[in-house]
């Protein structure tokens, strides 16, 4: 190799390494702002920070690649040079914490440089290289042994909270936490003592809440222990003591916006979190901690690993066929794939660009536990033999802009991948009356939670909502989604003449964003008993006044909270933050 090439390779390695280090530094810098946002109650600025941090990765990849083009010139398309850059870069990052992050960044560059379809083994780090480093050292922890009373331990934990000086009533807060822990041990462990408590040192922030995350241990059990802090008008209080697996999974779930926590070693924190959430996927945990690109990489890596050990075929996902998306799944895996159709059936009037814009909006929006995190993928390569004949034919005939065949492979140029949920309309047909009633109540609450985050689903049909393993109702069809503030909520006008009531079309003017809540119940398709339950708990959703009130709050720039746990202290009508 010539000296010139050696210098080029070393310079390229240095540039890529420095670019990722710069990205990582800025990522953590933005993340650390969350502490100030919480103390100063700068909620709107916190929302801007969240979007800035999401957009940061792609901006830095594009900037680094532009610099490499200037450095490498014609060699930017030379796979031999890139392979040597990869090998030297691998040595450079060998001792780096979370080294798989550096590799993912490198792969992002090569995929753009070569417009890679599938995987390019010549220049990329491959799946085994990207295995998360979860077996390293433990994250920074505070550890406490119970020597007969929990009160001193809780006092120490609260004193070490960075905003402890702002507590409304330290003694009362301590008693509340201690009482909650004793009640938990009595109910779930027959009063067996809590032997130890371990707390992660970094504070987790999201929206208007801060969280201390840890675990409690007895002689033969381990459970999550999370303190949720609220900063109100008169100081900080502990809003909830979370020991429920259901609430913890929701806090770190795929239907919520990303947490802001400054972790020196993300893999070590993921390892700790999995000690009490063993079924939570590594990809979801990376994503929930704000490392969305790494979560996406891990999802891709796990999927292709699964494809090598399974034989079932991709088939249409259960439920009604979509007019905008072709939705398919692998029965043995818990993901669904969504490909935009070339043409949309009547009465859909939206465009491909509109659909992609809505998915991008959801990606950056506070999903408040009611919107699936749909990850965007490009240039995926699959064997044609893994697709059912019916699905393959539909993808080729109705999604030609996004799918093409190359010899024995199907190339999907663009799709969204998200967690598979059970469609609500099917779920209600399969479960007993009690479970169905609970689902209908949560369905109404899902609509309200979305509205509080300024999201109007547009299409409220049951088929557009899914049920998680925890029985939580999530919205996943975004092609009609819009803002509450963009809508005009109206009462139905009184009929002028008797024949007006029997017309197939409205006899009055209906604008593009006009919504008539009185009509919602007519489109839900609920049997009478479930309809009555829905109306008992959520009759207000059928009134224009309810929606206009929410719209006024959003127009006035008020923030309506939706917390990831059962609210212990604040009634929903009071859950308003200025």
C-alpha cells in the first residue's frame, strides 16, 4: 500500500472517529439540559430539545460524509479503501465504551456512500460485530442495605436527588415512599423484608417528570423501584412509587417518547434494566433511552438472525386490509412491516408524501403511550422464498414504487417496522365480557390521551387500534392523523326538512377539517353492551364542547399531561400545567 493511501485511510478513520465523538458529545449535552428544564419547568423548551436530539444523528452523518467526500475524492466509491478504513477503525474503537455505537455510525456512512441494498459485507460491520456489549461493568449505582428501617435509606435516596433543595415537604415525601414500599412488600411478598435497594445515579427525564430508577431485592425476589418526581407550583413531590411491572414496561415502552438520561455507558444501564425487565427487548431499551439509531440497528440485527433460524413465510397481517398500507408479518416474530401502496383506494385523498410526513411527525412527537414507534427502513433485501405467493404478488403489483424483484430476492426500498399488536376489533371478538369492557374503556382513554397531546386520530375505527400484551390500547394507523388545533369541532345542524335526514350526503357544508363528534358512536361498530360501557365512561367524546375545550387549551399553549403510571394524586380534570 502506498504512503498516500496509508495517510488517506488514517485521515478517514480519524475523521469518522471524531465525527462520532462530536455527535455523542452533543447528544449528551442536549440530554443534560433536561435537568434545567425540569427545575425551571421549561416544558416547551424541553419539547424542542427532544426534537433537536432526534434530528442530530442524521445531521452529523450527512456532515461527516460530506467531509469524507472532500477528503477521499474518487476513493469515496472504492470498496477496497473502505474495507481498510473499517479494519483500522475497528482497532481504534476496540476499547471504547459502547463500541457498537461507533460501528453503527460507520455503517450509516457506508450505506449512504454506496446506496447499499441489504448488507454490504465488503465494507460494513456485520451482525455479530454489532452484538450489544451488555456484559461489561455495572452502571453507576447507589447501593443500600436494610438494617431494620427503610426510612434512612429513602432519606439518603431523596437527599441525593439533584433537585432535592426544591422538595415541597421532605419529611412527608419520605413517609409517602416508605409507606408505599411497606404496602408493596405486604401485598406481594407477605411482608417479607426488603433486604437491599440499588438506584442508578443518573436521573431519567421525560416531558414534565423526572425519575430515579432502581430495584429492590428480598431474599428470593427482585422488583423494580422507580420514583416519579413532579415539579409543581409549590415545589417538587414524589408523584408515584412504581413497583408494578406493567407500569415499568410502559415507562420504557415503544409507545412513548424517548427518555433523557445522561449515561456514561448505555450498555451497562441496559443490562441493569433487564435485571427486572428480562422480557424487554434490547432494541426497545436502547430506543427508549434515546439511542434510536442503535435500537433500530439492534432490531435489524435480531430480525436477520431470526430469519436464519426460522422457516415460516411472511404473510398478510391479521385484520382488515389497509387502503394506504400493505401490512405483513412473520408469524414467528413480533413485528409488522408496512409498505405504502402506489395508489390509495377511494375515499382516501392523501398522498404518499402526506403519509410519510405524518409518520415523521409521530417519530418526533410525544407519543404519551398511545402511538406506536414506527421505525423507517430503506433498501431491505429478503429472499423471495420467504414470502407467501399472495403477499408477494400484492407487493409487486400494488407497491411497485417501494418494492422490486432482483433474481431470487425481493428488495423493499422503503417501509416502516413496528411492534405487532392485536387489532382491537379482533380482540373484542376473542375475549370474555370483562376483558372486552376493560378494552373499550381504555380505547376511549386512548383517544383522550392522544387529544391531550394535540393529536386527533382522524379515523377512530376499532381496526386502527391495537392491544398490547399488557392489554393497553395503542393507535397505529397514521394516514388520517392530524392536530386537534387544526380541526373545527361542530355540532350537527338541525335538519331543515324531513327528507334531509335520509339523504346519503350531508345537506350542509362540511369543510376539510370539520369534525362532528356526535357521529363518532355511529362508526365504532360496537355491540350494544360495549357501546353502553363506552358511553358510560366517555360520553364527553361525543360532544363538540369537549373537543373545543381541549383545542382552546392547546391554542393557549397549555400543556396537558399524560403520565406513564396511574396518577396517585391529581384528578384528570386538574392535570393541567401552564
